[in-house]
C-alpha cells in the first residue's frame, strides 16, 4: 500500500544518533599545590607529609650515627635529617649561621630568628599570621610544616656541647634521636663548602677534648627545593655505603674500642672512607664532595 511522503518526513529516523553527553566539568584547582622553589630557609614547596610507606624497614643491625649541617638548619640539612631518620639511622642536625634567616616580603626584610630558642612551630604560626598567601606560595609554610614534624627547632653547630647527653622530652621526640642520646656522631655531612669550613674550623678550635675521630664530608647541594630532594637521596645513599663497610669491619675485626677510635675495625673503616666516597662520587657526579677526618 502506498504511503504519503509527507507523513514519512514527520516520522522519526531510526538511525539518528543521540545527542552527545555534556563534557565533564573541569578539574577542581587545589590550592595546596604550589610552585616549587626556594633556598635554605626559603622554601620547600611540596606537600611534605610523608606517607608511612616511604619508611624503610629497620634491619636491627649496626647503625652509624650521623649529623647533617647547612646554614640555617631549615632546608637541606632537614631534608637529609628526615631521609636518614626514615632509614632508622641515629641523626641530629645543625646550622652554622649566626641567626636563622628566612625570606620576608622583600629581600631587605627577612624574617630573623634565634637558634636553639625558637621552634619551627612558632615560626610557622608567626608567618601564617603575617601573610599566609605569600608564605604558602613561596614554600616557607610547607617547609616549616615538614620541619616541625622532624624536630623541635633549629640548632646552631657552634653551640653544640659534644658529648653532652641529649635527653629530655624535647630531644627524645626528634626523629632520629634514638641512638644519638650520647651527643656524639661518627659522620658529619655538610651541604655547602662554607658550612664544611665552619665545622672543621670549630672542631680545631675546640681542641679535641674527647679524642674521638669523626669524618667530615661535604656534599655540595644547591640551595633550592629540587636540589635538596636530590641531595637528600644522595646523602642516604652515601650513609648506606658507609654503614655497610663499617658493619663489615666490625664483623671481621671485632667491635671493641670502636667508639673511642682504638679498634682495628675502626681503623679499617677510617682507611676505607676515601674509597667509599670515590665510588659514591661516581654515582652522583653532579654533587661535588669534600672529606677530612677530625676529632671531637
């Protein structure tokens, strides 16, 4: 039977595609993601709250004691302090400057704090009350948030009483404090050559009252966020290499007299440190290193 073509035009077409769905809404901007940048005391712009999964398992064996040092005990030394503590090394950290200086609203208006008596938490709260947008954007608040989760506050190297027990609730809550209660370390790692010079000169001026050997190693790390992260990984790699050789020497020659530097195992370890550093330098050629042995 014939059909009316006018009715055919009014009938729906079966092959007509449906209208496409609307596009998804744009991703919501997260204000916690900030530009990366800074220098020691200037910023660590990442979200610095490390998940528990980043921590390494403690093998329960021998661990060298470490100290990390930069100018203000803020960026590079604290990144290394955190890395070493997460690997279960006893570790303390210091700055060699006269004061803690953090960037302010202009280059001529820094935020200045005293070592030893000002906590990271108080610095965080003060800057957050002054200009949270500025100090979040330049990474200072993120860096201080990390730091206050590691230890109480910045300490000055020149004020450190070597060999004095590091006791009390304040020190015992610092990450890496377990094993460092005696106030002495086996290796000091600085993050800048001027800090290495300051540490070596200070130890010479002290006159070696404990007559205990200590290795002073400088890993030259540029003072910005990205290089601090790289430097932290490199320092942990160096610590692992040093610790493995120390463990081998102690197992083969005995551990008696290790801490006062009189044992054969300690002498063997001291003699092998330059070779360990040379091998490490081959793995990290962009981080120039210096080394010397000194005495507490």
